[in-house]
DNA sequence: GAATAAATTTAGGTTAATCTAAAAAAATAA
DNA sequence: TTATTTTTTTAGATTAACCTAAATTTATTC
C-alpha cells in the first residue's frame, strides 16, 4: 500500500495533530522522525500528491480523511502488536515499543483482525492507549493528569503521558502500574511534588514531573 | 543488520544451494526473486564486499559461514511465524507464506526466541519444513518422495516438495495433509499415477506429479 | 514598518536498488 | 576448432529517500 517511510510520516503527522489545533509544522515532523526539514518538505509534496495530506507551502499540514484512515490503521497495528508482546510473549511494557515500530508495517488486514480476536479484542494497549477497532473507531476514556487532581480525590492509573523506557521502568519500580488505585493525600507547595496513597495501603511521594505524566480515570 | 533486500538475496542463495552442488548462478537468483540478472550482479558484489558470499565473476556464488548463518536465521523466523499464523491465528497452511515473507524481516532475537517458546519449540513448520533452533541447528528427518516408494510400503506424510497455494489446497481437499498415514497399493505403469490407501480406510489415486511432491517418513 | 531572526523551501548531490542495452566471457554446436 | 548461443557483466539511467547549502517566506523585534 504505502511505503514504510510514508507510513511513518503519516503516523508522525497524526500524533502531532493531537497536540495542536493548527497544522503540523515541517520542523516538528523533522524532529519527531529524526530527519532534516528539507527531507520533510520533499515527502510532504509526495503525500500531498497522493491526497493523504492538505499541504500549502509554508502553512503546515493536516491529514485528509484517507490520510487519517491510514494513520489510524498503523496505530491499530502498533498497539495490537504491543498487547501481543506483553500478554502472550511476556515482554515488559517498557520493552515493546521498538519492536512494534517494525511490526506495525506488516501489511495484512486479515492478519491484524485475527490477531485482534486472538487477543480478545483489547480496548487499550500496555500503556493504556486506546486501540482503534476494525473500523478505525476508538473507545475514548477521559484521562486526566495527577497534577489536575485535588487533595482527597481518588482515581485509577489508566495511562501515561510519556512513553520512554526510563519513565515506564521507574513507574513499575514504584508500583505505579496501570490499574493501580490512587488517592491524593498532599501536594507540596514548594515543588509541586505529590503524596499518594496507592492501593489503600502504601504511601509514596512523586515529583511533579512524574505526576504530570501519570494519567488517571476518576 | 542487513537490509530487507540483502536478506532476500541471502535466503534465495541458501535455498538454491540446497538443489545444486555447484555455485548458484546469477540467472537462477534473478528468476527466484523476480529481478534482472544485471541487478543480481550488482547485489552479488555488495554481498561479497560484506563477506556474506564467495563470489568470483562468471563462476556463481556460495554462502560464506556468516552468510549461511544470516540465511538460516531468516528461515528460522519465516517458519516460526508460519507456525504462529496456523496454530494461533487459525490460518490455513496455504495462506501463510506471503505474510511470513514480511514477518521474517522483523529484527529482534529476543522476539523470535520468545515466540519459539510460546509456540512450544516446534520442530517443523506447517509445511513440514524443519525449524532451526536458536543456534541455527536443524532437526533433519529423512524425507522421501512417494514416487520413490515400492508397492506395499507404508509411510507418514511429513513434507511437500512444492509450496504453491494451489498445490497445498489440492492436498487438503484430498485429505493428504501432514501426519496422514499412507500405503502404496499400486503404481499405474502407463502414466505413473499412484493408488494410495490413506489412514487405512480410504483409497485414492494421485497423479505422478502430485506423488512426486508429497514427501513421507517411512 | 524596516530590520533581523526563524522557519521553510529549492537546488543540487548521494546512496541503495532497480532497469535496459551493449559488451564480454563461457558453454555448446557444427 | 571455429562459430553460434547463452550467460554474465558493465555502462549508463531512474526512482525513493535522504542530505547540505543557499534562497525565500513568514514571524519577531526594535
Ligand atoms: Mn508504542
Ligand atoms: Mn503503546
Ligand atoms: Mn513459507
Ligand atoms: Mn513453510
């Protein structure tokens, strides 16, 4: 269908679109996929010719409907493969992303739909990110960052705002994995660090930076 | 490690080496991977520079030890993925080859070793072809074609000499799948077709062409 | 509203993998 | 053993995806 490279561009533009209202900038894409701006411009022309993006010189880009569809399909594959790696092959949640970056380009709808069934049609991946279904529809839960919570409020850890292995490993070591119940006990005024009660039996203090990147369902 | 294309060349040379004593010819490679001889020559130079093949102009090629190791690793991946597709995702044996052609290039030793364990360390793939272990060693059973068998001889279908979907579907329809017990009842002198008794309860006649491509363990 | 800075695009090249057509070498036949 | 055919290699181009450096456009600052 689309080349490995084209797919990576579409995915990058999709992810960047979720953080901005305006069009995605050439530099932002270049930074995310580790290329130079000039290379991005080349590819934008190509994707525009194929009507996968709306591109006006100097104005940034947005995905067209077919571009969005292609991007969501890649994300579906990425997340399902991550579930497979964790649930079936015993990988940790911080070990699966790079392998999924390769597997997401395997081109077979039958394969991915059967994998989906084999995994029991999971709604989220090992990082709590929602998995689009066969039709590209997400089951979107409303997640909020711990820094948005008030003292005394309770929630369940359901996602992360940062996917680096370093951060994920840190969370794991602190017993702050997905599904953990938390209660906000105190917010330190000085540095914004947060005292949590986890699973109603243990207290732990986390920095504001960590708190910011833990997402909960209330 | 090696590019997608380089891997395909190594695999092609490996497979062709098993049918010949001498070096593999440029044209044979070109035909197998659907390119032109000139393109093959280019790639042979490249693989030779990387010491993956022994190449002397006009003489054909053989794999070096490291070339062989790389080829076997790809074949290991191909066959394990085929097992996964059939055993876990419910694909038929004639549907898995093309998908495995893509999956075999996923680059992660941990992944493939865990997949191997997850599948119960199978010794053969859905077509009866042996799967090399982590160290690249095969469990080689001695297979012979039905046309080599004598009347009255018994055997178990354990492999195929032809992997096309058309042939595999035909075998399935005739209940000549892997593991089936057969006994040679008669060989027609006129056209070499063979009358078989399968699983001690049903007789069936197959053409010499089909017989040639069914491999059994005695 | 110029002048400067930043972002983006164009121009011109490179590399991997492909191709066609022509040349050279090896194999086969007369 | 020469002539013819087949196989293989070389020469020269093409395409996708990159790059650097230079030009151009847009955004910021004084
Ligand atoms: Mn990921
Ligand atoms: Mn994920
Ligand atoms: Mn196969
Ligand atoms: Mn097979």
